[in-house]
C-alpha cells in the first residue's frame, strides 16, 4: 500500500523524488505514541534513494536559481497558502505521529509553518541587501547567490516546524532541497511534499527521503554534490555528520541540544518565575530550548518551590488530541526508556526526587510524570546530560556571581531564561551568560528575523533573517573599478 489514511487524511508512505513518488523494497513501521496505534509502513530509504534525490535536486537547481527571489517568492507564497488551508489536517497528522498537542499545532505551530515559508520568501525579495561601499573609488557590491543542493536533516520533536525553518530560507535563497525527516515522524513532511506539487513547485526542487539516520541519512550527508547540510538533533549524531561533511568540505549548520538554565534572582516576580519554570515541561520536555536547570536564589527558594509544586501538579497529562491536555506522551518507546534510564540511575545515586520520577501508571504507555530533582549532586548525570523529557532540576544560589557560574557551568549554550525585577541587574547578569538566546522575564519569544543557534556544543552557526541566507547562499562581493569603461 502506497498511502495510508491517518486522521482522515491520505498520506503517501513513499519518498518524494523529482516530483514523483518512489517506493523502497523495504519499509519501517510507524506507530502513534498516543496509544501505540499502528499508523503504517513507510518506505525505508538507502543509498539509492539518497543518490536519486540529490541528483534530482542538482538537475533542478539551475532553473530554480534563475527564477530569482520574486519568481521563487510567488511559488513559496502559494505553498504557504496551502499550508494555511490544510492546518487542520497537518495538525492532526503531526499529533498522531509525534504526540504533541493538537491545540498548539492548530493555533501556533502550523500557522508558524506557513510563516516560515512566507517570511523567508519576502526577506529574500525585500530585505536581503547590503549598501554598496567604496574602496578608493571602487564599489563593493554584495549579493547572496544560490549555492546548490541543501540537505536538511530534522528531528521528531517539532517535525514540520523545524523542517520549514530550514526549507523556507533554503528555497528562498535559490537552493534546491533534500529533506530527511526523523524516522519517528515521517508523515507531515510527506503531506507537505504534496502541497509543494499543488503549489506548482518545479519537480526536483524539493525532495523527501524517508528512513533511518544511519542508512538513508548517512548516505545523504556523504553525497559530494551537496552545497550545504543543515541539521537539528543530538550532539553524537552531529559529530558523525560533521566527519562525513569533512570529506567533501560541505558547509554545515548545526542546532543541537541544551541543558539551559532558568535563573530566578532574589528580586524576581515569583508568580512570573513559577509560570516560566513550569512551562519547561511543555511538549513533555522534548524541547531543545528547555530551561531544565532551575536556579533559584536561596532566600526565595522555599516559597518558589511551594508555588512551583502547586502549579506543576495542575498540569493535565493525557491524550494530546484533547483540548484540556497540557502534556502528552513521549515520542517513542526507545526514548521513553532513555528518559526512564536517566531517572532510575539518578534514583540509584540517591538523588532527591520531590515530584514525579516515574511513568504515569494511570495512563500507561509512553506517559511519564512531570519530574523534579532537588539539589542534584554537582557533576551528576541528571544535572549535566540532556534528558529531553519532563525532568527538571532545581538548585539554589546565594549571589548573582554564583548564579552566573552555575548557569554557564555546562558544555551547552543554547538558551537561558532570566527572571528579575530589576532592569539594570538583569542586564548585567544576561551579559555574562553564554547562550545563543537569552530570555529575560519571558520564554519562547522567537522572531524569524532574530539569529538563532547555540554556543559551545549547542551548535555551529546561526539561522534566522539574513543569518539564514548567509548560510544557505553563497555570499559574493563584486568589486567594480571606476576605470576601464568604454562608454
Ligand atoms: P538524532 O540526532 O539521532 O536524530 C535527529 C535526526 O538525525 C533524525 O532525522 C535522524 O534520522 C538523523 N540521523 C541520525 N543519524 C544520522 C546519520 N548518521 N547521518 C545523517 N542523519 C542521521 O536524535 P535522536 O536519536 O532522535 O534523539 C536523541 C537525543 O537527541 C534526544 O534524547 C535529545 O537529547 C537530542 N535531540 C535534540 C533535538 C534538538 O532539537 N536539538 C531534537 C531531537 C533530539
Ligand atoms: Mg510516529
């Protein structure tokens, strides 16, 4: 069977290569984390499909590049229109496939998917320019030229949202694309491919290969015909991809994990601090940006902990299709076991669990209770490793300097949340934090114009606004002399 019905929508289970569906002899099983429902058998790509997709993208590149930002923008806006017209279907598909909240897909995520496409299409047309400047009478003229085929490797925690955050700027820059979605969430990318066809995107400009990272993913990133590789996922996989990219000197952009701090200074608005801290359980903790280390000033720690517990215990865990559910299941049994492994080892070490620390027995399946570890031992695994589940650590500090040292005491540097009632103090502390994004008295405000990425092991490079084009395009300077002209 080459297509499956999920939540009333027909989703093709094959690859999308050169504007056509291509099947593999082998398949892999896709299940829903909500209740283990079998969703379908998906084509399991290998070397042949990776090669075919890159060849198609390479062949489609000259014509797509030649269209220019305006020509490309018209088609990209039609794709965004179709995403908007299909928000309900895309939302249901994504919820069935990865277990995140239907209500947030409907209201936030899928509209944002459309915006990812529109924003970068418009940015290429309207904003992507640099004033020419003179050097001894010569003018320097900067342009962002299409670079070739971009391979995009994406994770399962926000599948279509993270994919389009790359697809939008890559296509707007004039690159052609091969997308490899995560094997746990193949559906929304496949459905999106149909929308690109309906929108009139020329064949071969956008391709999707399905399958496992170590198979079709590895074959894809090793292809010498790639101009770019953009990856969001884990540090160990990033190292494998970087080694492979090194052979061809393919430029890479990496957005990796984090163990971000959520710092609550003594002068913080306590209710705001609690609200922001409890939000770190969103998406069942499967968020790269999560502030999983809550650092609270010792003088307010007891009051904070009391309020935190009250609020966190109100989190409603359940079926992500229900309107009143706050957090759903973990993505997959393998990931659930990984999270439980972190928690069980921390228990064996004698760490203090003040909330959760176990699967939700009432719900069964892949539901893990929101968990809080108090004062974990310095250097312990639960405090230093990215758990990527509903597991937060809480520690106390006595001075701002100590808070900064604890916040920065990690190999990561993706984000930091800072809660303070004093602007001058917040400014001073945030200047000392090492992270790609600092949120002061807020969380998750993400403008597509802003640079986004990680410091240290949380990533290489920045995407967003012009930064995206600096990566996906070939930035070129044409220096024109005042002399030598015959007219
Ligand atoms: P992963 O990094 O292995 O997978 C991400 C993507 O990379 C998937 O599409 C996968 O198929 C692909 N991939 C894997 N090996 C590859 C290879 N050799 N060549 C090319 N592509 C390859 O992440 P995984 O195993 O799903 O999750 C493990 C941990 O990674 C999580 O527990 C979490 O800590 C972290 N993670 C971080 C994310 C983020 O947003 N920064 C997203 C997902 C996971
Ligand atoms: Mg799935």
